[in-house]
C-alpha cells in the first residue's frame, strides 16, 4: 500500500471513517490485516464485521501475522462477527431498524472498550462489510447505514474502515456514499513486499 494509505490504515483518526473500494480480494485482505494488526499492537479494541466469505481468510491472515486470535477474542479486545449475522439483527424485509442497529453496535463497542480491564477504556476501531453487502440490493439502506455509522463514530470516538467490493471495471461507489467518509483510499494498490 502506498505510504499515505498505509498510514491511514495503521493509525486512523479516532473519528475517521475510511472507505476502501476494491476489485482484488487479496488486496482487501492485506488492508484489513494492516488495520487490525496495527490496532491490536497499539492495545486498541478491534471489531471485525466480515462477510462469511472473508471471515476465515482474514482470521488466517492475522494468524500468519503472529496474532493470537483466540487469546484476543477471549479477552474481548478482538470481536469477530459475520456481516450476515449483524444484518439479521437489525434489517427486516429491506428495512433498517435504526435503534436496534445503534444498540447492537454500542454493545460491541462497549465490550471492546471495557476489555482493557481495571476500569480503564481502550480506543476502538471497527472494520465492516455490511454496507458493501447492502449496496447490491438496497442503496437507500446503504446510505442510511453510512449516516448512522457517522453518528456512532461521533458518539463513541471510533475509527471505521468500510470496504466496497467493485465487481466489474465500470463499477463505482456513488458520490453520495463516498461523501459520507472522511478518507477515501480509492483503488490504491499495495506496494510489493519490502517497499
């Protein structure tokens, strides 16, 4: 990843809302792994809301980076859930239950913050693929979910990384969605190993 993109993922603004549109599965895995490992090594809480298709792959990447996933999950510093599981909690018949979304996310954030123990609170960063999944079928719900994420970011001072899968050459994220983010990583490519 170029230096600017790597810096944003490694050390995001505490209230940053980053968007990473991608066409290459390997590159998105690298980006999420960088975002996650940097957070865990900085003693931050990390919440990963991943599609079922990415769930095991991303966890394997983290293990290969030397991250003891089970220990972090046991402590609550790392929380891994599937996108499908999360959407099922607050989406019904294409409708978004805003209060249920906020309470569900608040619960995860509070759990990750409290994992520091001794009454201390740790910073939290979140990776999510819910908007990418929704975009294919429900642009209105996607837009509202991004707006709700901005409210969550402000209320809880968390950094959020969203990804959008682009499935063909002319696919793009509508400006309406990109404007809801503080940082757009575009289609930046990771640098070769050693760069």
